[in-house]
């Protein structure tokens, strides 16, 4: 059934404004996640609590809530549980990512791998995955569990692809897009699909919302890849520079390779392939000198435009203004990233 017409939106660039409208839903999510800590064995419940903190951006739960939006202050328990499942899967992937990237900081504190060691952390990530699927299995139908488990498999597949292609310098744009579609955009997609489905929307809007989520997820990952070079670690709250250090050929690095003179290009190829320390070639200043951000931002803009276009026929539905607003927020964040430090 169609949603109710939405009220007027806040400043399009105001992410805190979106979160303010979602405060009842996000508070319910925090209570749900805190309750999950007690479901873990007492020997690891403190470790689970360390991961299930409330300091993250909560983008994927936000997508569940805004795609299933039914009005200010309306808290749907099924959406809260689904958002909890999606967030727990996401947190599990972050635990594993930080191990592989040897990252020290996540959300302005030590990563789980740094706090507990990589061996324990990889098993902790597995425990988070397992608990997420256990919660999903408790819905009256198998649909939520089926969709989340399929998405989890795709996320892991994307991460495996990226891991197997570490230090490769011949990755094509199509391969890169495929990897980020799986490892990042898939959870964005399923968040929007489940949000609209559980809110009772018609199949055509459910499909459109899933398409929106996929394109937004691709845009966000490209933005995150640019942040790895142009962001400030203190402000972002996580270890930066891990893509180059880990031999990941992302879009900013692809474009940089195309523009560098031969000698510098060789140094960058060596850094990616062999782990040779590199400073100047891939620095933020060098990227700005060569206008790398312009090409990256153009790719982000194309994905955001595709996400917005997917919603075009559904402007009267309640979730759509908030979904569009999230696109505006990302574009504002991209613009801020390009400003000189």
C-alpha cells in the first residue's frame, strides 16, 4: 500500500537533521542492540558490547527506517529488528576489514583487532554474523533471513574478490564496480528493499527503493575511497591510508595512475604491487594538483543521479523526501571533502 504524504524536509545537507527525525527509531535500535549483548556467552559478551557501540553513522539502519518511513515518531518493531540485523552484519564486516587492513582506529578508538588481537577478532566477527542471522530467522516468514543471508554471502564475496586482487595493478573499472557493488552497495540495497517491503509498499516501489539503495551504496563507497586520501583521520575517526598500504586499487588510484608521469607512475605501481613505502605520489596535495578528485566526484554524481532517478515516479510517497535528502547529504559531504584543509 502507498505511504502517507511526507511532511516538509529539513536542510538537505543536514545529516543531524535526518537523525533528529529518526531519533525514536534510532533510540529503539540502540536498546535492541544493547539487549543483544546478553545473548552472547558471558565470556565474550564484553567483546560483543565493544563492537555493538552506538557511535557509528548507522547509515544502513537509517536506510531501513527512511525507506519504511510512516511518519514522525512512528516506531515499527519489525523495522527496528531488521535494522539491528543489518547493522550487526555490517559491524561484523568492519571487524574483519580492520584485521585485513591492519587498521588501528575505528570510530575514534582502537579496533577490535587491536583491542583483542586478530585471532580473537576474526571469531568475534563470525559470532556477530551468526547472531544477526539468528535474529533474522525469528521473523514469522523466512523472507528476512533469506534476503539477509544472501546479502551477507554477496558482501563476503566482494571482500574475497578484493582480497584476491590485492597488489594487482591491472584491475578494470568493471571489476572495481563489481567489487564495491557486492561489498558495500548490497547492504544498502537490501536495507531499502526490506524497509519498503516491511512497511507494506507495492512491489514496484520496493524494486525502485532497492535500486536507489544500490546506486547510493556505490556512490558512498567511491566517496569512502576518496576519503582514504583526502580525509582527516581525526575528523573521520578511523585509520586512513589503508587502501594504498593494503595494495587496494581503488578509483582514486586508478585515475592517479592515468595522470602521473612515467617515473611517478612506476613508483605507485611498485607501492601497490610490492608494498614499497610511498609518500608524495599519492598524497592529498598531489591528487589535488592533478585534479583526481574531479573525476572521482563525477563518478559519485552519476550514481547519485541514478539513485534519485529511481525515485522519480514515487514523489508522493512518504519515504521519498527523506531518501532524496540522504543523497543531498552525501553530495554536501563530497563537496566539503574537496575544500582545502
